[in-house]
């Protein structure tokens, strides 16, 4: 739902099916923005992120991951920096 709201607000259509995800890409304030909705099972969503990072030759520090967290009250957001995510094949 967060990606849908961002998509609407930024005017980025998220419908291209590529890299196991629905993707929308455009320029916002002279910066390239890509919105991604993985289409895998939740515990495999990292596969889509890794595929996209590899394809576009980007680094994880360029990624903002939005997840729901049962420990947060409805409508609250927590932002963390410098989280290391390990992906094991």
C-alpha cells in the first residue's frame, strides 16, 4: 500500500513486470526513482531486490525497504540506517 501511495503521489506507474517484481521508474526532482513491488513470497522478496541491484549496477545504500512490523502501532513508521542485509543463495 505504501508503494501504491508513493506511486500516486509521484505520478510513477508501477506495472512493468521484470526481475520478479512490478516496477515503475521516473525522474523526480532530477533524481531517478524506481518503485518496486516484489511479486515473490514475502520471505523471498530479497531475490527481486538483488536482481534489480545487479541489473542496474547499484549498491544497497541506494535502497529504501518498506516492511510492515507487527511491533509498531498502525500508522507509525520507523526508519533505520546502515542495516546490513545478507542474501544467501
